[in-house]
C-alpha cells in the first residue's frame, strides 16, 4: 500500500487483506466457520498499530535501505510466516475431518491467499501466477512434509510443523540468495 502511494486507510486495507485474507478464505469458504478476525479482538489493533508504525517510519526506512534490500527483508519475514500460516490452516482442516489432500490444499491456500487477494486488490498480476522463486512449490513441499512426518513417521504435530517450517525457511532463503526461480511456460 505504501509503495502504491495509498493513504492510511488504503494501507490499512491492504495490510488487513494481506495478513488475514488467507484466514478469511480458509474459514469462510473451506471450514465454514466464523473467521478468526471476527472472534479474536487482537488482530485489528495489531494491524492498525503496524500500519501506523510503518507509515511513520517508511520515509526514513526508504532513505536508508534500497528497494532490493527491503524486498529481501520481506522475503525473509515471509520465509517464516508463510509456512506458519500453512501449518495453522492444516491443523484446523484436520480438526474439521478433512481428508489428507484437502488438508494439504488448505495449507497451501492458507499460506498464499492473502498475497493473492492483495495483488488482485491493487490490480497487479498475482505473484502466485507469475514466474518467481518457487514460493508456492516450496510451500506445497512443506505441507506434504507435515502430513508425511505426522502420518507415516509417527512424528508429533509440533515436530512435523517445525521440520516443515525449517525446511521451507532454508529453501526459501536459498532461493532468495541464489535467485533460483521458475520460468514462464
């Protein structure tokens, strides 16, 4: 939102959609339950506070760091956040009795839908549809790893989750570092 020169409300909406869009899709479409955004009062103030902080410090931050450096920082933050979102979605899907393929699908959706919705909202071609650094494929691998470790290796869900998060993080950092990417068909 800041890069697109939106006002504070626009930046808030983009932050809301980016951070909670996946959960909204997961809860409303797949799990058919009240979205967590409406039941847990922490999310809206947390997003509002973050937007205010970034709005106040975006000027000094852009003077100190290049766009490439900021993007790499965002990529590293995403390397931790995306698989965590996926694992949470997978746990909720499993609690709802969804079959394994659905659990993996919901995990991938839970990790990617917020960015997809954000891109659509700001009228960009969604990053998930463009050539890039294997984010979705790595996430699919991490989701399959969670299921495989839990179901076939007898690993507890926290252990499987941390293994998948760690694997995704390492592979994601390597793709950023060495600029490994997919190509257009």
